[in-house]
C-alpha cells in the first residue's frame, strides 16, 4: 500500500511541475530573481560541497532568520563540519548570502579557485571552519531529491518548522541520513488533513528521526498526525533566541530624529495584498485624532514594494521610502520600507506593530520578533501559524486580535491614544519573548545525538 501511495504522490508532483514552473516564471515578472538559477530547482548543481556536512533547510527569509542562532551554535560545536543551507525563495537566498557569503553550489567555481584547489589537494578534502554552501531546494521529485543527496552527501538533514516534503524525507531515509524537524509547528487543520487526506505526509513524519516542536500542543498534533511519540519533543521557539543587533537602539533613535522626534508611530510588518488598504484606512482615522502620527508599511515580498507606494499615494498621503530617506520629514504620513534586512531597526522605532499575513488567509507571520523588541502587537484572526504564541501574548495583555479592517482601525485609534497602555503592553510582550529563550540549547541537545 505504501509504495502505491508514494507513486500516486510522485505522479501528482510530476503533473503539477509545469504549473509550478509557470508560477515561478510569473513571480519573476515582478521579482527577476525568480528567473535565475533554474537548474537548482531540478536538483542540478555545478559544484559539490565537502561531504559529511549538516544540511539545513529553511523555506524563506523568516525561517532563515529564525534558524540562524541554531546554525551559529552548530558551527561553534562542530567546526569540522560544513553547513549546507537550502531555501525556496529569492528573499531567503539573499538573506543567506548577506549573513554567510556562502559558496554557491549552482554556479561553476572561478578559475582562480579551481587552480588553488588543484594546487592544494591535501587540504581540499578537509572542511573549513564555518564554511557554508548554498543552493535552492529542488521541487519534490524523486529524481531531483536523489540527485541532490548524491551530490551533497550530508550527515544530517535539519528542516525548519513545517516543510514536510515526502520525497525529500524518503530520499533522506534511503540514503540513511537522519532527518530532524526543528522549531516544528503544526496547526490542527493541517494535522487533521495529514491524518485523513494526506497519507504521504503521514509516512514522511514517520520517517523523521526527531521532531522538536515549538509547543506541547504542536508536539501532540505531530503525534496525532502520524509521528512516532518517542521521536517528538518540545524545545520552545527558536526565534526567541534571535539576537538583536547591538546598535539597533541607536539606529532607531536616528530614524526618530529624522521624522520629527515625538510622534505616534505604528507599523504594518510583513504585509500582503489586501492588508495595506486596511492599514491605510486605519491610519486615516488615526490622523483625525492624532495628526502627527506616522505609519510604516513593510511589504513581505520585494515585488510588492511599488504597489505599497502606489496605494499610499492614491490614498492621498505624504509618502517617503527607505530607498530615498531624504524625503523623510516631520510631514511624512506614510513610510514604505522598500528594502530587505532593515525591518528590525524600523520596528524598534515604532510603538505598535501589526503583524501581517493575518488579515488575509496566510496564517500570520512571527509575532515573537516585535515582542522581543518590547512592542505592543496586533494580529488578524488568520494566525494559525502563531496561534499558541498569540494566546500567550493575549493572556499577558501584550497583544490584540482583530477580525477585520474596521476592528483594526478601532484598536489602532484606541491604543495610540493611550501611551501608558502601549508601554505596558510592550513590557509584557518582552517578558513573553524572554520566557521563550533557551530553545537553541534544547534543540542542539537533540541534534547532538545524530552528530556525536
């Protein structure tokens, strides 16, 4: 029965492959990086990493940021092993490149590097301390996954959060590579779907050597979805261990001076289509009671930067952009952060943060990041990806949940008129974030079983 189910899943992936490739090409119309490195999407590499490395997969920029503390800890604990970092999006890839300057496996080595390697064959077989390789994770096709495992030759596969790809997990099992799912989360809806309608995902969970869940509730759902109970544990949220830049406060203060010092500033972080309109409507109502207020909009995807600017201008606001901060002044009403990697410094300069992907059916992005900055949090009702964290924040009176754009406007106006309440919410949010610390050490303790 199991071989038949695997065959049916693989057939479905093959049939969907042209559609997936067309979707990536369509995304490339706005974000040209999707038109690059197509060979990697099918598992073809031009270089091979040094064998015996730790393969870490994080789908996009949020997951990459979340797993960074774990990767750094692994580099310190196992300097003899290289790190192979995969992701699925250009924004995730850019973040990996910014942090590690990795060796790109999808590009041919330069002539200089090839000559150096040929002249130093003895040392070329030994991994370099902290060496990181990078490529895209291919589509979940058996041939592509087998090809990738043969080229990467990893010792361990570490998968971040909810990336359950059956053929990836089956290929790891076939190559006798243990799979550890870290910071694992699973909504009740997904767990029910795995159990009732997706037996291939259930079999993939059965093949995992270990699943380190964010919460006890996630751990129970993984067991109910098919994971072996003895393989499942709980560590807390890795994103609680993300270190803020040492100079984040100074950079935030510099921004505050540029836009006029004491202003009521709130942010829409990681927004999606449909959410900017709701934010702008709420900001219009806020300006009626607090004329000096400033709204910062940070779209989730770079291809939507121009769209956010256009919507703000069409709504009649005075608009500035991160790409041209000379426009930023005390008269600016909306600031569009049209760059990647600068969210933290802008969030540190706000008093209230709406976490995107939650007014539209995305599932919500990570509320722990604004909480770690000591900021009051608002989320929409579509927050399945962060349900347990939002419950903790709401119980601590550090967050509010809204069901629609009208409720968003109401709560923004109410909170921005109560600076003492905003400050109290921020302090409670920071306390919740601090309680999540220690997940990296607990996760590393699990991983060590398969590396030592």
